[in-house]
C-alpha cells in the first residue's frame, strides 16, 4: 500500500506542477494546447502562459482528489478523506470544461470568430463514475464498520 500512496502523492504533485511548465516554457506547452484547440497554433507565448495557468484549477481539483485518496488509504477510518477525494474527482471534469471555455477565449485572436464546443466525452464521464465509486466505497466501509459495533 505504501507504493500506491507514494504514486498517488507523486502524480498529485505532478498534476499541479505541470501547468507551471507552460508558464516557464510556453513553446513546449503549445503542443498540448493544439491537441484540444486546433486554432491555437498561432498563439503568442503570453496566451499560452495564461492558458497554462487556467489549467491549474482543474488540475488542482484532481490533485486534491489523489491526495485525499492516498491519505484515506493510509487512514481508512477517516471517511471524510474519501468523500473529499470523490468531490475532487467530480469537480475535475466540470472545472475542465469551464477552463476550456476560458482557455479558448484567451487563445482566440480578437479579429477571429472561433467557436468552442462543450464536449461531454467518455473520458470526462469516467471521472464522474470514479467519484461515485470512491464515494460508494467510503459509504459502504463506514456502514460496515458501524454495523459491527
């Protein structure tokens, strides 16, 4: 279990750190943005830096979820950690969609009329499902522990 906790902590740290890479090296982060926003190829470094900072919010929610999940694994009797992890997983796709809207507005040129579509993909739904699973595990474990006493 120690390896799982360390991995969760490490990934949480990297998720928060990754947007700062876009602030430091906007040219390398531009490739990440072009995958989602095809019109971002001509973005200026300042726009890429702003977009990278906007990725910080959903990434922080995901990192908080991983951190709480790792702490819950360490101390499974503290069920609120699992509930916070579930909340972080639930907020991640919502904040990602909101962030994508703001990123698209930052990356679009003032003279261009780029449209942005809100995408509800299986990947985003996966995080909502993951939130429900973590919530259900915490709830069932709590009910199991309290029913034995």
